[in-house]
C-alpha cells in the first residue's frame, strides 16, 4: 500500500486534474452553444444541462455552492440547467490525517498538537472549503477546529473562472436577466469565505447581536488557536433540524420562529444577513428531546448591506401591502434597478409578491401550501423567466443575490418543519419603528467593535 503522504498527494493531483477536465468540458459546451447560435440551429437545453452537470459533478468544490445558489435566482441560468445543478452535492472528500497534521503545523507551528488535550483524527464534518475536527483544549473546553483545505485560493479562482464561463454561455442564449452584477457579487462573497479571520469577526458581530437572546447560540472564538486558514471555536452540541420535523406543531413552530428571528432581526436592525441558510449551518439544542433553540453555525457568508438597500426592502413590503405603486418603484430604484418600464415592474412584482406573500396577510398559515422544499420558488421563477424573455435583459443589482438566497433558503426551512405561523406579525415586529439612520448607526457600532469597518460596508 502507498504511504499516506503519497496517497494524499495523489488525491490532490487528481483534484487538479478534475479542474482541468471541467474547464475543457464546460468550454466545449460553450463552443457548441456559440456554434448553434451562429448557424441558427435549435439548442437542446435539457441535453446541454445534463452534459454540464456531468462536467461539474466530479468537482465537489466551491463551485457546487455557487451552482446551488444560482438555482434560487430566476433566470440566472436556464431552468433546465438549474434543475440539473440543484442535484449536485457540495461535500468534498475529507483530508486524511497526514494532510491534517501538515496543515495544522503550517497554521500553529511544529508543536501544534501540544496546544490541545485531545484532537480527533477523523473530521466531524467536511464541506466545500474545509473540514471540522472535534478537539479538547488544555483547560478542558470542547472545541471545533475548522481547517481549510490546502491551496483553496487557487481552487476558488479556478471555480470562479468556470462561473464566468457559465455566465458567458448564458448570455449567448438571449437571457431575460443580465448576470454581470450577479457574477461580481458571488465572486466577492466566495473569496471572503476563504478568510477565516473575517469569519471570526462576523461571529463576534452575531454574538453581540444575540447576546441576550437565549434561543440563539453563537460559538465563541479561541483567538490563540485561530489563523486566516484555521478557525477554532467552542463546540456547540446540537442535533440536525430535520430530526424535529415530526415533532409536535408547537415545537416545530418554536424552531421556525427562532429561525425567522435569527435571519430577520440582524437584517432589519443592523443591515446584516446570513447569506447561506443551508440545513447544515444550524443545529437544535435542548433537553429531554425537546427543542429549546438553535445553534447558528458557519459565518463565512455574511452580507453587510448598505442601509439604503435595507430601506428599499422595507419600502417594497409596505408598497405591496398598501398598494402604493410609487413606493414600490422607489424601492426597486433604491435596490439599484435602472430604467424600469411599467411592464418590467409588473414582472418583478411577481417575484416580490412570492417572497413577501406570507408576510402580507394577518393570519396563521404555512409559508406555502402543497410545495416541497426542493420546489419552493421554482414555479414563480419560471413565470418571471417567461415574462422577462421578451422584455429583458434586466440587470439584477448585486445586493439582490444573497437577499434572495436567504429568503428562499429560509422558506425551505419552514417547509421542512411544516410550520404554521403568523408571518405578517413576525415581520412587522421586526420593522416596527424602522429608521434607516438608526440601522446605520447600529451597524457601524457592531462592525467597529468587531474590527470590520475597514471593509466596504457603505454604512
């Protein structure tokens, strides 16, 4: 049997080889589409989408996260493509112990293992950018060590080049949406996820926001055992949310209300949102099989919004609620939409009424009836795509991307839980007394305390 180091090197070489093959395969599909357009031939989007999914399926890197995100944005890619991409998994094969030791030595020095009372060899979780190991500190505290895979900066840049190629491919298909701003936003956020020091700062912000909220727990950071590529935090015991999907309605509703507060309170009061509400990013804590609250995990993708955008979100809601068309148009303009025609506004309202729909009626209800979590938003996305096809392309502002992703992801959580809540009252509690200047001041305070004001927050 080959030595562990050789096996790990071979695994890394295989990953590099996959990136090369993916680039070639995606490029080939792009060339096929370009040729069909040039010669006026019909395109089989279903077949091309299957070929694209096959090209990307073996990659299991950061692009999988991007691909799944794109499936939530109407017409970011053709429906056939998003259907195939949504099937892809974002789990990377974990590093073996030999690689873990070298990576830990690179981050904490040659005597790294002496800094822990115990460090588990097998990862507790593995994802697209890194893996988590359970450990015990010298003082007995249980820790979670999130260690980034080697050379992920190069891997991310390779993935982003594939993303640009996908968007270039899409622009040849006469799209309803111009994806240039979407590409900028995704690229910026994915690059941020490589910086674990920034993630630690995000975590500090959320700890401050939820300091007195007993239903929401945020990990604390071990600064002495953390670097730009290693994030060591307190371990939060919890169980997967889906283990509670068959519990009593009262318990399911408690979890749904907690999740609603965890996402909307930071946005409406501080202009921040967790941009990746994936089921793996939170667990449930409690006693005697009863849920008490939610552990919020993974802070790599926190979106800091200009407060004018937050104002636009509130204005759009109130405009729809009060049928105030001038306020609706003003809200879209605050978001960054430009040159909007009446017909395009009507189409955008299809999506807005879907996102805001559960918040517009003062009654207890589900987030959507007769819809599976996997299909949430797909019907409305198709309507938007079809309606914009002859009116577009419309340029989607950068900030829309993760706002939309959060709304769709959170709706999926409510569907998994089969929650029945008065979403109107929950949302209006969050925006009661809303003032953009107050939000800007709060945002500045929490970002300053966490050392994040050096970043472009537009606060």
